[in-house]
């Protein structure tokens, strides 16, 4: 393993760690109720929003990890700029346990807007990593395989940013269904 | 290391991270008591259920990790479908700190049912990964070594699903003893 | 990298994850005070015991990781028995954020006894891994390098178990000084 | 991969884990408010200090990781002394979720002093690792590439230690702007 490859592997290992921890911290948002035993059933059924937020949050961080994994598997070396753009992405993914937690606890448009902004900006950071990798020639020979990457990244960011006015003008629930639709399409595309 | 192998290694690294974090978060369910010093002894002896839940939860996540480790050690490459099935498994394992925590805090059949459902469905996700790996030809030459894998997976899922009616019709404690028995058998099989 | 080596690497990766998470969760035991700004100074100075427990807990988990790292660097393959003995060790290390937290919050002999028992039994689990590795021929050619390993492990376990009666008969503080002395000796031996 | 290289890789893996977990735990300091839905907007706008502390804390741990990554990429083997110096650094980085949390919750000079001391001493530990690596001949042929490393480390430590009297004599806010300035310069140097 060359020294350049090794540097890249450590960026991967650190990123995998942050993705794995952020995704696993999501469960802490589903608080264990403190109620008498006979009220437990109704307390648990009140956790529906928390569980839905867990599903959305897990799928979103999972997809960011998957995108990261595919993008980095095409790279052959790292540089300072890539590490910084990656750090920006990780800082935004690291915030998601907070914004996902808000989404589970509250119903208003503000929490939808915050989560959508978090995901949308993180998607732009994803695009920045891609631009840096291309501009600085960090990709190997397989660089051309995903030509539509930037277009798809832009589309994903657009859907999340668009869901902010939808949450305020129409309803927060519609915005969340839009996300689930997008997640479903991405899953189907990878499955099929 | 080939590029296909490297992609698989990152799936392993991410999965190991989620398993390791979920298993280590279990300890947060054993709350440090906030009592005067002279009541500490009795407060600690009231933590017996939390500690039992820790033991069950640790053994169960540990066995899922071990199964994952054996299954993935036979694979030679990854694909989108495998990553998605794996993500489903990780999402269910990531929930276990919550369902294990409920098990330690409450005694009724409902928490036994939730934990059993969590483990049972995660076992089915394990089976799905196996089916995807076989159907998409992701296994190397050693693929035939564990022919009984699916049968054993089905049996394990069945025991957990069966413990749900047992918890309601007989008693939650019997259901938990059944799990401990199953865990003990699996441990003995790997030890002997 | 052979398939046997790869299986061993995943045991290492999972173990490193659990050690790293357990050691980093220790900081959560140092609670951020919720007091008015002008009482912060005295609230912070009341955290002395928490910080001492952090130092002890970090050094102890760090030394377990270091011992694990040295023991596993001599292995050339893994088996079911090794994984189970390792899981026992990880389960005991995973408990340490709880027992370390008790140590910081309370002063009596009971928390010293619990922490000492946790560390002592984990040390025995370390010894069990060593015995399994030797009995099942999992070590490579460098196996003879640390002949005194078991004797040292036994001595370390003995010191921790011995500190339990010391905490009850003499004082909890003396027991903790004994640990710090042991940690200091081990550090000096590795440094010098 | 040689056995010496493998030992070094495990030190890297463990360190990456601690850095990744510490950086991801920072988000837990941004507490999800528990207020009625219509007071959520003002509750969220009160989290500005927590978010600023998150940004500072993330950038600082990120830079420590980056420095660690560059320093260790030059090493060809590990020894006991290096592991201990590294453990000292990790113990100080592991404290940062606590000191960063204080920084977000309170405004006075004492929390600025504690955070600055934490970062300053951790920077010295970084320098110690460098000294150990050079003194014990752990670096490979690329050892001379960063001749100014120690000088830069000393400068970084000096800025943080200097911010302590600034927080007391001038204002805590000025000290924090000084950090942000330093972080910005380091980022620009790596980006440009």
C-alpha cells in the first residue's frame, strides 16, 4: 500500500467513524419513557414521530455515507483541500442527530426547515468535495464513471431546499412525504 | 488490494462501526443513581434488571456482529443491493439500545414483544443479506461452507417471534429465559 | 491479505471500536453544571472527583487496549472461541463507563469495590483470551516473546481484587492510590 | 503488510476512533429544547452560543485529527513510548466534548480559560509525540518534510495559552475571536 493510498485510507476511516457514530446516535433521540408500567403502552404509541424521524434520519445519513463511499472509491490520493471540504461535510452530518431530534419532537415548519437546510447544505458540501477532487486531479482512471453525479447532487439539494417553502406554505407533513419519496426513489435506483 | 475488495472493506468498516457503537451505547441505559451516599447500596441492587438487559443486549448485538463478520468474510465484492440490505440490518441493530433499554426499565409483556420483534426482524434482514449475496453472485469460492445458514437464521427468528405470544400468554420472564437459552446454545456451538 | 488474516482484522477493528467508544464515553460522566454564571467556579471545583475518575478510567481502558493490541499483534488467525472470549472482555470494558461514573459520583467503599471487580474480572478475561490463543495454536512464530504475560495479568488482577478489602477495611482513597501506583508502574515500564 | 506496520495501523485505527467519537459527541451539547411548540423559535435562537461552540470544537478536533494524520503518515513503526504519548493526547481530546460544552453554556472568562488550557496542553502533547517519534527514530525517509512542525505547534499552543489572560483582562469574546482567526489561518494555509 503506497503512502498516498494510506493517507486516503485514514480520511476514509475517520469519515466512516463520524458517519457510523452520527447514525447510531440517532437512537438516543427516542427517549425511554419514564411512566408507571400501566401507562407504558400509550407512552410508547406517542413515540411514533420519534421513530419516523429515526427512519428518515437513518436513511439520509446512510445515503450520505453511500455517496461518500462511492465518491472516495474513485479517488487515488488526498490533499489538504479535500480534507477540509470533507471536514465541512462531516461537521454538517455530525449536526444531524440534533436536527433529526428536533424533527421527532416538534411538528411545526421550523423544524422541517432546519432539517432540510442541514441536509441541503450537506449535499452542497458533497458537491464541493466532488469539485475539489476533479479540479485537483485526485481521481483515478475510473473518474468518468459517474458523469451525472453533480447534476444528481444538485437535484437532491434542490428538493431539500424546496421543501422549506412547502413546509411553510403548504404543510410540514407534505415536506416530509417529499423527502420520503426522494429517499424511496434513490433506494429503488440502487436496488433495481 | 483491488478496487472491488476496497469497496467491500468500507462496507465492513462502516458496519463494524455501527455494531461497535450500538453495543457500547447499551451501557448508557444503566443509569448512575442520584441518591444520598447511604442509600447507594439499595439503589445499586435495584439495577439488576438493567444489568440483565445489558447482558442480553450485548450478547445479541455481539452475535449479530459475529454472523455479519462470517457472512461478509465469504464475500468478494459488494453492490448497491447488498449495501441497502445491510443498511436495513444496521438500522434495526441501531434501534437495539432503545429496545434493550425498555427491557431493563419495565417488566411487562410489551417490552419483551418490542425487543423480540426488533431482534426477529433484524434476523430476517440478516437472511435478506444472505439471499442478495447468493442471488447476485457476490460470494467467492468458499460460498458453500455454511449451507445451513438460512435454516439457522430462520430458526433464530422463529424463536424470537415465538417469544412474543409466550410473553403475553405465559410470562415475560419465561420469554427472556428462552432467549438466554438460545444465546447459550449459540455460544456453546461456537465454543465447542 | 489472506482470508484468515482478514477475519482477524475484523475482530481487531470491532474491538478497537468498542475500546475507543468506551474510553470516549467516559467524558459524559463529567456533567456540565447547570448553575448561575457566578456559581460556576465553585460548581467546577466540585468536579474534582469526576476528573480523577476520568483519569483513572481513561488510563485503565487505555492499558486494556494496549494489552489487547500487543496480544492480537502476535496472533495469525482467529476462531470461534477467541471471538467469544474477546466478546466477554469487550462486555466488561463496555461496562466501565458506568463503574467509572459511579467512582466519580460517590466516595464509599462500594463504588471502589464495583470498579475493582469490573477491572479485575476484565483482566481475567484478558488472561482467558491468552489461554485460548495458546491452546488453539492461534499465535504465530513470535508467540514466545512475552512469556511472563500470564503472570503479569494475574498480578494486575490480584492488585485490583485486593483493593476491595482495602477499601472496606482501610479506606476507599487508599485503594484508589494503589490503582494509580499500579498504573504509574505500568506506564513507566512501557516508557523506559 | 509487515508486523511493525500492522501495530502502527492499530494505533491509527484506535486514534481515528477516539477523534471521530469525540468530534461527533459535540452535537450532544446542543440540547433539544423542551418547550411548547409556539416558544420553539425563541428557544432555538437561544442556541446560538451552543452552535458557535460546536463550530469551534469541531474545527479544533478536526485540526488535531489532521495534524495526527500527517504526523503518523510519516511514521514507519510504533513503540511503547509513542503509544503512551498518543494516549495522553487522546485523553485530552476526549475531554474536549466537556470543555466545548462549557463554552457553549456559559459566557465568563473561566470557561474560555478551561477550553484554552485543554487545547493548549493537547497541543503540547502533540509536540511530545513528535519529539518521541524523532528521538526514537520512528520516522521513515520522509521525516524531514515538515521541519517547521515543532515551531508551528509551539505557536499554536502559545496562542491558546495567551488567550487565557486575554479572556480575563480584555474579554472572553476577544479570546474566542482570536481562536477563530487562528483556525481561519490554518484552514487557509491548507486550502491555498
